[in-house]
C-alpha cells in the first residue's frame, strides 16, 4: 500500500502548481488614438456629408502615459503625419495632462488653434458600471466597464487587473485597474494601448507642466474657446457647437 | 465527522488541507474577535482572500464595492500581501462586493451597510462557494466560468477551423477529452449524456449531437453532474451523478436548418450513405436522419450500437423497486459477421405557452442483415487435473427489422405541479439461420464428442409501454409529492427448427449416436403493472425526510411446444417431455424511508428500503404443480459528501443490496436446445447480499485541470454462483448455489493537466494520466470443487493531446495492462499494451489529412507461445469546397497494413480460449459530403 500513497502524494504535488501573477504600480504605456474624422464632423454638423468625400476617414495619433502609483503624466507624441487640411484635425496637436489622484489635482496644457493654455482642475467624477466582457489588449486580459460623465456622455473602457493604478488615458480614472482601451462614441475615437513598458518608466518626468501661459478657470476657458472658434469659423460650421464639444473634450477628455 | 476526518488524514496524505483549514478558521475567528473590539466606531468591511487551495493568501485581488441601486462602482481596493482587505467609512446602503483576480472566477456577494456596520466577510476562497450572507452569485467574465455547479465554456472564445463540428470544439476546451471513438470525458469522468438546449438529441448517443452539429452554431458548452431520475423525483441526493454536457445553441441558429449529406463507396461494393436534416424554429425542432452502410465491420462498436440500436431511455422500476434506465438496447449487436445496416430516425420536439407544454415524438427504424462465420477454441482444466479441449466453427446469417415509436407529453399544470405521460411501442421481426460443428477432446486428443447442428429461427416481438408521472411541489421549500404508474405489455413469439446430430465417444466402444429433429414454438407474454408514491418533507432547514412506497406485479405466461417430425414429414407430433407451459408471477411491495442532512458543505444521506417479494411458478402442463417462495430483502445505504471547497469534493458511500434469485435460477423452464449444456434449478436458493464501500475525492479548476481518486471495495455474501459439472462426454450440467465470494478491491486515479501556449502561438495541450489497480476474487465451482482464483490487474494509460489552432491536432494514448490470475489449478500472467494515436493536419488549399493508428501488442507468455501484434492504420484526405466549406470530398483507406485478423483470446482461472471471426480486410472508400445550413 505504501506505493499507492507515494503515487497519490506525487499527483498532489504535481497538481499544486499555482498561478504567479505579476502586479505592478509603475508603467509607461503608449496609446494609439484612432479617430473617424468624417464621423466626428457629421456628429457636429450633419449637413457636411457631401464635403467629406475627399477626406480621409481615420486619423491616428499617439500618446504616452507615464504612471507611478497614483500620479500620471499623459503627453502627446509628436507625429510627422500630415493628415488633412481641415481646420479641425490639428486642434489637439499638443496635449499634456498631469494628474495626482492622491491630492485630487490635475494640470493640463492644451493648444487651442494657435495658443497654449494651462489650467488647473480637480479630476472629474465618472460613474462606472463593470461589465462581464473580457478582451486581450497589449497582452493583458482587460475587463469592460461603461463610464458616464458630465451627466450624459458615455465611454467604454477596458482595464487591466494586473496594473494596479486606477488611471487611464485622457484623465479617465477610477476603475480597479489601468485602462488600456478607451472608446468614445461621441468623439468617434478609440484609444488603444499598443505597448506597456514596465522596465523603463521615467518617473522623474511626472511633474506638473510649467509653460508660459495663462492659468484659466473653467468658465474663462470655455469663453476663450468659443471666441477662438468664432474667429476662425466659416458659415458652414456651427462653431458654437464645435467649441462646446471641444471644451468638453479639453475639460475632461 | 471529526472522527471521520482524522481517519482520512491518517490514511491518506491527500486530505491534509482539511485539518489545516480547520486550524486557520479557528485562528481567524480569534483574530477577528480581537480586531472588531478595537475598531468599533465607524462602519467597516473586511475580509481575507485566499486562492483555490484555501491556503495561500491572494494579494492584489480587486475588491470593488458596487451600488445596488444603479450598479455603479463606488470604490475599489486591493487585498494586501497577507490577502486581507479593509474598507471603511462607506455610505450606508445596499452594495454588491465584487472580488476579482486574474484567471479566477469572480465573486459577487450582496451586503447591506449601516452607519455602524462591522462586516467581516471572513475567508473568501476564490473559486469556491462562500456563504456568509444570504445571497451568493458567482459570476465571471472569462471564457470559462463556474455557475452554480455548472462549468460553462463560451464557444466563441475557442477557435476552431471553419466548418468544424462540435466534437472538434470539445477537443479545444480545457478539461474535456474526446477519445478516438467519439466518447467524451470531462474532468476525468465519462460523459453519459449530451443534450442540445436541454433536450435529448434523438437519444442518449452523444456522437449524433457532437458529430452532426456545427461548432459555429454553439453559444455555450455547459458541463454538469446530472442527478439521477430518483433524486429529481424525491429531492434526496442519492449520490448518483451522470456527467452531462449541454450544448446551448446561438439564438440565430434556433431559426434555421442545417443538415448533412454523405455518400461514399468503392468498386468492391463497400458503401456508406448518410443524410441528416435538422429544422429549428424557436422552441420547435424537427430532425430526421437515414443511414445505409455495410462498412461497420465486426459486429458493431459501442458507438454504432447506441447509434443504431438504442432509443430514448425510459425509466422503469425493477423488481426491488429501484428506478432504472431502460435503454431498449437490443441484443443483436452480438451477431457476428459483416452487417449491412439501414437505420432512420424522425424526431419532433415542441414547447409552447412559456414551455408549459412540451411534446416529443420519436420514430426509429432499423434494418440489419449480416452473414458471417466464427470459430472458437478453448482449453479447460478440470479439478482432477485432466484437460478438456473444445473447438467449434459456426456460420450464420441473420436479418432483422425493428420499428420503435415513442411519444412524451408533459404539462406544467401550475407553478407547482407537473404531469408527464409517456408511451413506447416497438415491433421486431427477425429471421436467421445458423449451422455449427463442435468437437471436444480430452488431454490426450481422444475425441469425447462431436456435434453438428443446423438451426432456423423466426421470431417477432411486440412491446407496448405506458407511463404516467406526476409531481407536485409546495410553497414550503423541499416539500414534494410525486407518483408514477407504469404499465407494460410485452409479447414474444419464436419458432426454431433444429436438426442436431451428436456423437459420444467412450474409449474403444463404438460411438453412441443421438440425433434430434424438432420444431420449437416459444410464446411468452408479460404484463407489468407498477406504481410508486414518494413524499418528501423538510423537517428543518437542513434535514429532509422522504417516505416512499412502491409496488409491482408481473405476470408472465411462457409456453413452449416442441414438435417432432411425424410420419407425414411434417412437424406435427408433439413431444410432451420437451414442451412446457408455465405461469410465472412476481409481486413485490417496496416501502422505504430516507433521511438527508445537508448544510453548505456537508451532505449526509441514510436510506433503508425493504423489499417484500413473492415468486410463484405454476406448471400448467403437469397437473398444476405450483411452487411459491417469499423473500424479505433489505437495502440499506449511506452516503456522505463533503465539499472542501466548490471544486474539491470528498465522498464516502456504502450500499447494501440484496438480490433475490430469479425464477430461472430457482426452477428453470425445461430446455434442451443445446444437448451439451443442461440447466437444473435449485429451489433452496437464498437471496444474496452485496456490501459495497466507495471512497472518492475529486478536484478541478477552471483552467481545466482535474484530479480524481476513487477506491472501491465490495463483497457478496451468499452470492448466487453458477456451479458446473462436466461429464466424460464434455457435457455441462449447470446449477446455481449460494456461496460467500471473496472481496474485491480497486483503486483508480486520474489526473488531467492543461498546458497553454506550448511553443507556437495558439498552441495548447493537455496531459492526462489514469492509473488503476484492482484485486478481485472469483469462484468457480466445477465438478463439486470450489476453485477460488485471485486476479490482480494493474493498468496505466496516459493521454497526450496537442493542438495548434488551424494547423494540427494530435493525440496519443498508450495503455499498459498487466494482470495475473492465480488459482489452485492455474497460474497465469498477461501483459499487453496498446497505442492509439491520431493526427489531423490542415494543409493549404483547404486540404485536411487525418490519420489514426491503433497498435496492439501482446507479447508471448507461458500460455500463448506466439506474441500477438496488430497494427491498424487508417488515413483519410479531405478537401473542402465552396466559400463556406459546405462541400467536402474524402478519400479514406482503412487498415492500410491489412493486419485486421478478427482474432481475440482470453484467459480465465480455469483455462484459456481464443476465437476468430470474419472481418473486412483493407479497403478504401471515396466519399462526398455536403453540409447545408440556412437561417430564416
């Protein structure tokens, strides 16, 4: 009978192979943002359909999110790619967003047409509903969640459980892990993580941006944008509406 | 219970975790008592997350608090390195706590938080049941999840090649193994039933569903243990479980049709044609199939047998009041030779008015024709040391036709009661001719007897069964009343013409001649009326009482007219000594009581059933002599099952079972159909009693790994054992007697390990090991000598599987068996090993190459001087056509090496035997397959 115990014991030993999970609090993530420009324009100005024929459908831009604990810096990666002559497409050519969720502070730098602004704010609140769907993004199993912010706007996010910081691109945060995919139907845009680098994280670059610029409040910024758009606009565009949606994207997205 | 645990701990290192767990619980209780007294101010939720072994803490598990009101996330936190977590200052309200961890099933637990709540969720073992507050739901976002006791696989998460069938999908699922013959194992256990959307697909044959249904139509594969029919009726868990797979179809495939047409043949006259059509419209389903083939080889394999010959199972009571599944499996698969088989089936299932009404209609038709030969050689050693050699040669042709129809209608009267009616009708006609010659010799090759026999058979039978089932539950959970009534009428008629010439040799004397020429007409009618009433009442939350009463009466008329050849040359002179006319009746009453104790982890079950039986046999030919016997039998049983965690179970069963001697054993009907085999009755037989103990442990996880151990010991007291005596002419006289049989022990271990990402991308595989050891004793009684023999049998059969999606599937299954048999007369040992392997390669141009090989090796040993090695190798090349690969052409070659011999041999404690049958040698076949599917 001793032989049997040995066999049983051996089997148990083989069986007790546990899963070693890697959890991390520091990472540098590269996102690729894919926008459907035609859709974007149509959302804002439905009458533009015939003007869109010569326009490319998609535009791709890239961003880098550097994370250390609950502090992040989100920066656009300059690209050479010249997509279109349309005056809307170059709007978010430069973007820096510093967030410190420990103290609840965000500092953003945005270029609006030809001028750069810096403004301080607090992270907005998002109501998340966790879903059942799972998708693999950049080698991580990510779980779906639907977020609602500013009362009515929806986004879809996929977050990785293995990445502990509750952060994501464009200032989205608050999920139990780091967001690796973000989709905004309203913006006709999808941010997808293409690379998650755990080794080379430039932590010392996570600092509030300091540029020569005007530190504006929320209301001031809104007015400023509206005016800018009105100056640049042509008759075919509803500049007020575009400015409004752009403000929303700057303020939160 | 404590005693029980200690016992197990000492005997088996497997169960060490239980004690550890108990220790941890105690420690944790003390710890939590201390901590709660310190922080008794604001509200606070805390707990400890452990992995599926229940021992290792899980750090960084996500604990999310979700508002019940709008299901939005309030906050989330991570468990510490120690596995502990704490959340404080939570706004009062109702929340769901969602705990997730990569690769593990989710936990969802509802809690109510007040201003001063101090909630301790205690130990949370991921993947395991956790019941601290009322409601627990386990949910998962993964491709595999555990829902209650059901393991669910989302089909779309597992890639299969275009046009693949369900079998191919099952091969991809971790934890599921598909064997070469299409039989399925899940978590190391054999799958008994395959359902489609909860309904049987034609019958209990799993391969019909898995081979004809397309993987693309499947939404989800569910694997669970289905309780026995008895457990469903009474609510009392009797420990009997059948692994069941349910194939859930996608909604859009429930409106549509799909089917298959196959035609194949070769120049030598082999053919195989199949057609199958399924039409679904919401809850309405109609299916039809027809097959026509002569390539089914020697007899029929297990799969073919169930495919061609079985039908929807019907539940009936046996004589001791136990509900048994009656498969309507006809005995014809034993026919040797090369059968040509035509079979067809029609099925219609409909459910309407919120599934309150359910109707199911089935028809099956089978036609089987076969002709063949077989030969048999045996050597038997008698207790006095002398030998008997027997050789026989047999040819036969056989033809039969079977029609079966069944219908079932069930009606949900209200939310509490349900009624079901079932009918079954079967007619069978058979015609056969066989001739055989037999010789027997003694050890010095002197003839003892010679016999030549020709037989013509014609038979027909009719069966009519009807049953009514009623079940009612009540507001009080657990209270249940059920009743059933079954009535059957079976009629069997058979005429047999035998011409026999026997020669007996006795040393130097001239041989004695004995010839027989007679026509036998057998006629048998059996009526059964049986009923059963069951009442279950919950005495407390965890105790359930069940009382049942059943009765059964069987009346059977059996008569035989033996007609000799009269002077006119016709069979018209009745031979009274060989004719008989009996009236046999069996009446039984079966009261029973069972008690079940069940709390979250422990189930205990004690049952006592009594069987009061009266057997009566009346000989209507010989002046109404009748005999009657009364028996009282007890059926005690005891079952314990302990869930160490959701995926780890330990169970212990005891079953005591009395078996009453049958009428045939007490007083057989006179029968002289085989002059070399005479049966005598034994009116003094007592019932036998079987003690059976079983201890088993099983464990599985969501990755598809599983581990099972099962130990079994049984012994039969007063076993009804066959006693034979062989005379000098090798004529056997047989009778049943009571004897205590030696005990039997067996152990079986199975372990399956899944391996993901083996080298290439999309590659996966699994390894499974099964080991078995059995020690059994058997008793032969020969010429008044009791010969006990002991058999030891070791077997080891691993299985390896490797898949690269869209490229290749490979499977290899060797099996090694070593057995010894030891008795006062003989001592034998036998070793054999078998290797089966199959390989499927997906080539360019939609070509698929499939090959399988079965190698059987039996080295020479003392009993068989020559080794026996057979390699059967089959291969086929498939080419798929059209956009959706609906078309397929296949060139298959069977037995490429032409090694099929139709030969088999066996050893028993009293000698050995070998037999040979005719077989199909190497052949090739070219087939065209057209798969159609359409949605509407």
